[in-house]
């Protein structure tokens, strides 16, 4: 018989799509949701529970998943629901539920029994598995969705909740996913922050009880507590070793992640929308779809997990993740609110001189009755300010074209200043309690995106700009305020407000992308206040932090890189910090490069350096954006930070190294071991981004094997007078 060649993914489908086993006459199914290296394995009996029996590195033999339970000799499981795939409340469960409801008749109990499963191959790499569960007493249904990305080892999970009861059912908790992990111990790496202090890491061992990561801010939900995390099993994972799970909510509003170490010493992770102030009334026949929870798992450390997630993001989630990005010059730190057409014309010429692709006009260009001359007035009034721009935005767009650069613009369309015409005309469009004193965040309030009229208005802000200026090339979308005094005059049921606000935002963004599918947009939000993979479906990039001090940015960008690809990270060269222009530019090149400086005031050699760096960046940016990223030397653990990007064919790489400790005689005393190269290839290392008048201490004539560079390493010779070093690595054939 002739052998048939099939892909590993298709082989998995044939073997595991419906792997059934019979025990004592019961129709028991083992459902395995597999990726290239991992498996999420569920055990079901028709009309009974759906339980997770395995999560981790997949077994060679699918038949052996049925033997997993017998290998564990833990304490008695009293409920039969500790490892439920989606834990209901009010019946046998004694742990944190994934779903809690009050039925139309007031009953609060829920059981979810298996009905059926379906599997659909979306592509050769993507498979959707759907499990249908029903309550045996009430006409109440939950569907569990598992979307697996085979090569990337990524799973997206979400649920659909529906019923046909005689009245509304109140959803009191409605998680997207309910994971169940077994290990000797568990270590959570979480993040906290504030404005200009984003992505501050903390790692600790999880103890018994519940650790909750959540946000109640309504908008820019990640300001204090980002919705990403990682859990190491058995010991804290390193970059290259250890079992680690990455988790991330795809939701731009209030989120909640419960991590419960149960009495059997197993870890339950329940993630979804925060049910805070959100008892959702679900009508009969009206399905409720939860947002997606995203996760990946690696047995080879944090670096491997992050590269899987980055690859998935570029291929499937980030808008135009495989495309181009524009380098830019922003006027914010050059002018703040104080500018006019003459000043901007000079900056447009500076954009051309500098050598970047685009000029970005920031805050302050709009409003007339209450002109936007500071952050106390004008938000909501999106007409050009006639005093600053008597000829409008269109004249600037035309001027940019004459200088052979593109033109982009800043907006914050979800917000309003009380001192604005919009507030005066439509107070009912503003999120505020009718009988309470207004309370402001950055002197502004939030518009009610749960209201379709407000959705039309926000869409109209963007659509109006493009209708008048079809060659407009870029939008910087800001979102600076959180929600105080939550109340929608449009909604009868205020419990749905936080959810409907975010759904309203997505409706607006869907409309924008339907009409303008390719226009680059930056997700700003005062820094990383809103970055998540639901929002990044609509945005090409995000702004990690308003803190652009390059030393601080090394740490901030380092932590973001665990979850987001470099092509999504907008990094600007500014006047923050005490470091020289070379250091600031080198740091900003580890992502999507931009500038926010006064070009006309740069010393001659600083300008020459920037122009050279932009040319170098244009040569290596594809390796940075699309290559495999390796964190080689952690700035939190020593005096040197080192990051490496390697092209997918291993023919090219670029490394960035920085001195992060200014104490005496600190530097790269030891070689830095590279990763991701081909051990059998030969490589030449050349220092680039040299400041005019300086020479490299690195001999570019020396040829190294990939084997040497990964086992012994290479010393970039970072020290006080060489505080940032960029090395281009090229294959020698």
C-alpha cells in the first residue's frame, strides 16, 4: 500500500477530532484540543459533566489521555466539579464559579451537562471546537468555543450563553474561560502601573485562596492593572527554561481574572468581563457572547511563549501585522498647544529634512467657541480652530504632500470637556450621574458610547476628517479619561452600561475599518491604558507609555515584548531623560520608530546621526518587525540590557545593548550569548548607528559561527562612553 503524506495538523484532526472511548457501557468521549506541542483534553459523558483532565505538552499517543486521572492520588474530590471545563454555581460546586445566574423564576442554581461537540477546520492551521452544554432542569444553554492555532500553540476561548425561559435571566458572572492546571507549585507574574509607570512586573508564588486581577475603570482599563499575566508551573520560568502559561483578555473594558489554588493544590483560572456593577439581564432567545480569552503554553520558557504569541498576533490579530509602518515626526513636545500654520509649515519642512515618512499634528488643532489652547476646553468640538489654522487641515495635508511627506492627526473622539459646545448642546450624551456633582479626569468626561447617536457622532469625527482630506495618512486615537459616576441616560438598565460602552466602541471601530480598512491608527490612551488584542484588531500600533525617558522605556518595552510584537510598539525619540540622542534613538528603534523633537534646534552632528539612524532603520526594520525576538540580558537583573531580533531564515539579525547602571566601571564584562541563529552558518557582526566622529571598537572582519555566538557569545563592549550599541548580524556565504 502506498503511504499517504498528510500534515501534522491534519493527522491530529483525523486522530483526535472525535476520540471516543467506552467504559462500563457509558458513551464517554475524550475531546482533545491540540496544537503543535500542547493539548487541552476534556472528558465528557453525554448528559453529564465536562471536565478538564489534562492541560500541557501533548502526549504521543492520544489513547493515553484516558489514563491521566488514574495517575493522580490527591485528596477526595467531593463535588465532581473542581476540574469543570466551565464551572456553574448554586448546585454541587464549592469553588469560584465561571458562571452564576438567577433564572426567570428566581432560582439561582445551575448545572451544565454535555450535549454535543462540533469541530470545524477554518484553515490548515486553525480549528474551531464547540461544546454545547445545557441545564437538565432549565432551558438554559452554554456553548464553549475553543479556537486553536496549531503552529503558534495559541488558543482563544469564549462562550455563548442563551436561554428560552419565560422571562429575563440575570447573568451575575459570565466568564470567557475556565482553565485547570496541575503542578507542584504555581508562580504568577502580574503587572501594575500608573501614568508613565506602565508594566511594572511582580512575581510571587500563588497560595491557597483566590488571587484576583481586575479593573473597574470602564475606559483605559489597563491603567493600574494590565489584563495580561503569566503563570509558571513548578518553578519560576526563565527565558529559556520552564513550563509557563501566558494569558490575556481580549476586551477593552473592565476585566476580571480569578486564580484559585484549590484544596487539592490544583490551579483554576477563570477569566472574563468583570461582573462588577454588571448584572446583565439576558432576554429569551438573545444570545450573550463573551469576549475571547487568549492563552499559550510553553515547556521551554518565557522566550518561546512570547515568540508564539507575537507570531500569532502578526499573522492573525494585529491590524496589518505583516505590513508596513510609517516613521514620523510629532509636534507635541515641540509646540504643545502653542502653534499656528507658520510654525507647522516649518515642522513639515523639518519632517522632510529629518528623513521620516510623516508629520503628525497632535492635540490643540480644533474648537472655536472654546478654543483648545490647553486641556481644559474644546474636547468634542472637532472643527479646525480658525485662529490657528485659518486655511484648515486640508492646507496642511497639501503642504505635506509638497514636502513629499504624509500627514497624520490626533483625535480623542470619545471624550468631552464641560467647557465645549458639544457639552452645551448634548448633556444627555455625557456619562454622568444626573443628581451628583461632576468629577473629572484630566478636566474631561466620557461620552456615552452605549448610545447609538454618540456612536454616529464618534464615527462622524473620523469620517469627516477623511471626507475633507482623502489623503490623510494616519490617526492617533487617544483616550485619557476613566469613567466616574457611571450612568447612561440612554439605557433603562444601568447594569449593562460597562458592557454596552465597550460594545459601542467596537461598533464604531468596525464602521471605521469597513470604510477605511488600511489607514494606520495608533492606540494611544495616555500610554498603555487600553492595549489589548480586541482593540488591536482595529489599530496598527499602540503607545506603550507617555514616559519616553529612554532608560525607563527599556524596562517598559521589555515587559510589553512578552505579549506584543515589536511592530505594534510605537517608540518615539524625545527630549525626556539625560541620555544622548544616540541612546534615545537606539532605544526607539526596537519597534516602530518616531520622533518628537525640535529638529531645527538639533546640533549639526545630532541631526546627521538621526538621518543616518533612519537610513539604517529602514534597512533592518523588517528583521525587527517580523523576526524572532530574544531577550538576552534582563535590565532588571544586571547592568546591561540586550535584545536580539533574528530573521525567520536566520540569515540576518540585529542586537541592541544598553548600559542601565551608571555606577563606576559597569558594563558588559561578560559576553552575551545570542539565541536563534543557525549553529552551522557563519556570521559577520558590524556596529551601526555610530555617532559622527566616533569609531567602533568592534572588528567587523572577524567571522563567527552561529554555534560560537550562541555557546560563547559576543561582547558588545557596552560601558559608560559606549552606553548603547547596535550590532547588525549578517550571514557570510
